[in-house]
C-alpha cells in the first residue's frame, strides 16, 4: 500500500525550487492542499477543535547556493557538487508514506509540536533560537535526521565553526574528507572499437557499482576485442577485477600488461561462469604503463556473440589497495542490523563529497573507508541519544541519497517507525489528518483532473494504532454513514469511497 502527503511546506516552496520536469507533480500537490483547505473552510463544524497531524517536519529555510558551495569547497567537481532540492526531498518523504505539517509561509519551527521527526537538510539555515527549539524537540522525545553541514549555517547565512547542535548530534565536524584525485589524473581508457553513443571505453573506470550505470561495448565485429586503461607513468599492479555488463557473460579473456614496448599476460580466464565480478589475481605484481583486457569469447543467453561488453575494470596495487579509486566514491558498510535488513544489503555505494565526523558520544551506524587509506573507516551515519529522543547525522548532503521513495521509506521506517496512515491509492491520492478530543478527521483527495474509467472508486485505508491509539468507529462525513473496521495486528483497516474526495470521522475509544 502507498500513502501520499498533504504538505503546506511543499505548497510554499514548490513553485520556487521545482524544476520544469517536476512542475506537474508539484502542482498536483498544491491543488490537493488548496482543495483540502477549501473543504476545511466550507465545513468548519467538522474540524472545529482539531489540529493537522504532521509526522515529519523539514527545516525548510535553505541558504543561497553560494553559501552551500563555499562550505563544500571550490575544488569539488561540478558533477558531484551538492545541489539542494527541497521540493524533491519533501516529495520523497511524502511518497514514503508520512504526513507532513505546515501552512504556506509559516515558520517550520511551529510544525514541530506533535511531530515524530525533523529532517535538517545540509544547507538549512538555523538561528540560535531555531537550534534551541530543535534541541528541546529532541530532548522531549523527537528524532532529528540531519545531513552534511546541518546547523552550521547561522541566520546570516555564514558558517559556524562547528555544529550549533553538536551536543544533540554527539558529533563534531572536522572539515572535508580528502579524496585521492591524483590516482586518476592523466589516466585514459581506449579500445579497439566502440559501439557508439554512451558505450565508450571510459565507462570501465567510472566507478559505477557492478556496471549498472555505464559500460563499454565494442562494435559488432568478429572477436577478439580489447579495452585498456593507460597511465601517465608506470604503476604497480597486483590484481584486476573484471565486472560483466549485467546479463552478459565474459567467458574467455586475458589481462595483459604493457611493460616497456611488450605486452605480458598477467592473468588468463577460460570458460568463466561467474556472471558478475571475476577476480583475476596476478602471480606476482607487474610494473606497467597500461592494462588491457583482451576478450576472445562472450555469450548472451548461452549463445556466443561478436560484441564485447565490460562494466568495470578495478585494479589493485601489490598491497591490495584499489589503484584507481574514483574520486568522491564512498563504499559504505552498514553495521546497524535493523537498517541493513531493511535496506536488504549492508553495502551502499555513493559518489559524493563527504565530511569527516568526530563522534563525541554518538555511535556510528555505518562507515566508509578513508579514500586516502590513512584513517581506516570514517563515520557515514551516527546516532546519539539525547534526552528522551535521538539524533542521526549523515556525513553527506541529503541529495546524495537520491529521491527514490524506496530509499527514504527504508531510512524513515528504520529511524522513525511506521507511518500513521497508509492507503491503497497511488501518489495522486493525497491524505490529510486532523486530531481533536477523542476523534480524528481523515480527508482524501484524488488530484487527477481526468481519472481513467478503470480508476478504483474506493480506497483502502490502514491506520497505525500504535501511532494513533485505539479507534472505536469510523463514519463518512457529512452524512454519518458507518464504515466497517477490520483489525489486522497493529493496524486498523477501513474502506472509503472516492468521488473524487472522501472524508472519514474516526472516534477514539473512551
């Protein structure tokens, strides 16, 4: 089941931050907010004495792009430079199923009352008063989820020396992590041929995980084919890992090293059956100016083909250290068992600048290797218990986690808990919830202007009893028609007709 959001924050910032590609989706949520507000104004007796329920608030005042860029430094390449997108963040959280508070133009700190969690983006601007309110929110049992430089930017947009919320995070900032950009400087990739378009040889050294973001493909011509990596000066190489393009099997190939004017075979693979990454250790390290993958057989679906495909060539020196660590790549290891299980993997791969965090009471839930190989593992995400609440801090900006709902759903389910309301409608069905004495008012809006005839005429709503407390009855508004309630563990299920809105009164048990 999916849930969507009613978010005044989104309505306030959508037209400012959203790109052209997001406009229609943002507009649908603005339309929903306006529709719900109009319904509320037209039916004051139904919501009198109630307040909107919000589960996750977002610190929505961001610094100017220049201030954020100054924090990360001018040397960070443009393709990995953090880019704040508040609309994408809010939408991702909403799509993960959480109700978000806020009225257009209101201060985000007013939304903290009754919320379960607060997200503080990397470039959020926090005054000393804002920081004090966040501190009190966490102390009373709330959760703070912060990213990058969160709380370092003051009201004037200038950077503090350390986190204003260092005591809440249990962490201090020690500046930027340094990346080994020298290892790839002057390194080039070439091949005997290129299929064209985005399939160039440079993809074999782009650091894309398991070849899913880019790969090299040769022309459709008789085997053999080759792709190679060349260095500006000799390097010591002890091993090569070859990652297949997903679905394609490299069966026969040699790893050849250029020593002076000669090519030496350092490893040979015959009849390979490993479909992902093939480890090719050398009998002894070789000092070479180039490494070439010489391919003589590849198959697809059990049939030989005359096109060669390679996702990645990862080289290691004689000590086992990665030779061409792509700049700004983070290989993250999640040590927290609950998060790893929810993520379905204890590994994450991100291409991002990062901060060096020094825990001062906080526990590291995930870590990444020092890109220079000098500092062991560095914290990627920390948790600190503060008062009755807890604070999480990520060493990267929130934009680096992406905007996929699955990523945020995993994160928030793990750090915050299950949402209060879930429903079977898609992202165009928006939910809002008000709380009053002994009752809740739930309102659902279908934002599609011209819904297809096949669109469901009713929505199944699931209510989290742990979040909302025991509920005795449900009825449609305004006619009072009773609706059936079904208990399923900690959830209560009710089906509401959509036409294209539905309002449900939920009465709590006395």
